[in-house]
C-alpha cells in the first residue's frame, strides 16, 4: 500500500537533486567562473514553489495535522523542529532571491553563496530526519484509510497550489539543469 510518506520521500529525491545543482551553481558563482541569472532564478522557483509551497505545504497542512490528531506531539517534538526548519529554509530562499538581480544579470556573490550554503546545510539533514524519524512515526500511527485520504488530498493540493502540469515542468527543468551543472 502506498503511504503519504512515500509520495513525500519521492519529492525529497527531487529536492536533493535540486540541492546538488544549487551546490554546483554556488561553486561556479563562488569561483566567479559562471553566473546564469535565468537558470539561478528558475532553480529558486523550484525551491519556492515545488519544495516549499507544494511539498512543505502538504506536510504542514495535511500530514503534520494528521499525525498530531493521531497522537504525535507538535510542541517540543519532531513536528515543531520540522516546522521551524521550514521557516528557516524560506528565509534562506528569500536571501538568495535578494542576492540576484535577474534584469541586470548581476549577483551579490557573498550573500548568494552564504545563503545557498546555509540552505543546503539545513535541507540535507532536514530531509534525513523526515525520512528516517518523522515519516516512520507517522506511518506507525496513521491508518490505511487516513493514508489514502492524505494521498488524495496531496493530488488535489498539487493541482490547486501549483497547477496542472507544473510538476512535470519542474522535472524537465531539473533534467536540463542537471545536464548543465552536474
């Protein structure tokens, strides 16, 4: 049986690929060898829309409340830690956005590199904690019917929040960026 966490773990793989690309972009920018304003802005959209609005949205609006309802504590527990890290991640994305000027094709290298480094260092262990600690906790307390309900709600949420076909567009973009950067 598919579980809500399976869907989220699959999305984690996509986010990890985007983080690898960000690391390579950051390295090129740091070495002052390359800065592609359009590619950088597109990758930041992946983080803002796919990772934050869609993925974190599913966790915050559906999975975490279902876990709380099933008895997993939010305050002073793993859910509170994940929520705090989501907020911190949004701050890093905002800092990267401020550091780039797409119109003038310029970048504040120090600010971008610092924010990218902090975002990568936050998200890699964040994903591991969710995959290996929080999601198994949820899988242990959520019924099969609740899992099915969550999966259906995830589908509706994706359509309503990011729109039809947007996931596929992000996958194509990441495929292109992977070929260019990795």
